[in-house]
């Protein structure tokens, strides 16, 4: 299973990375939305984390790209400073599954992440092979 994290904040990334290592989850960081879409497509990311403080972020453009992948992420969590209410609202309107203030994300990080990555699901490739003729 994999988690993709869109951020340029490597200090904050290290916190999430610590959780991922302890949980045995593959975590990749990407600094730009274009890279996020490419990685999500290739790696079939189960969860995408979006730092709303990422410069140049355009959720109205990004979300349809992520949702339109052959194997879209099961969940997209966005977070940002509580004082950036417009960004938090825009993330909700763009269709993020969960949107939280950065402080709340920090406090609830383990629960939020575990909620989306601990349940065993088939990947899109597994589903395709089981639906194809001769698939199991």
C-alpha cells in the first residue's frame, strides 16, 4: 500500500514519515501537483495527502485529475493552517474526502492515516485480473 504526500515542507513530511515507517507503509513525497498525478497513476496510491500551503496548488484542476485515474486514490486528505479558511473551504468544495486544519491533522494524524491504510483492499490490478476471463 502506498501513501503520496504533496508538500514542500520537509520538516512536516518527516513527522508523517515516522508514522509510515512504524506502520510499514510506503510513503512518497512530491513537491508539485504534476508529479503527484504521475506518481498516483503509476503507484496506485491508496491515500493522498495534500498540504494546502504548497505554492501554486490548484485543487480545481488537481482533483479531477486524481479522481479520473484508472485507479484513483481511495481517499484524499487535505490540511492547511486554520487561518487560511478560504483554502480549507476550497479543498472541501474541490472534493477532498477530509479537510482539516494543520494542528488538527498533527493531533489526529495517526488515526486519520490509519483509517485509510490499515484496511486490506484489493488493488485495481487485482480487481481487473479477477474480472477478466480466466481470472481468479
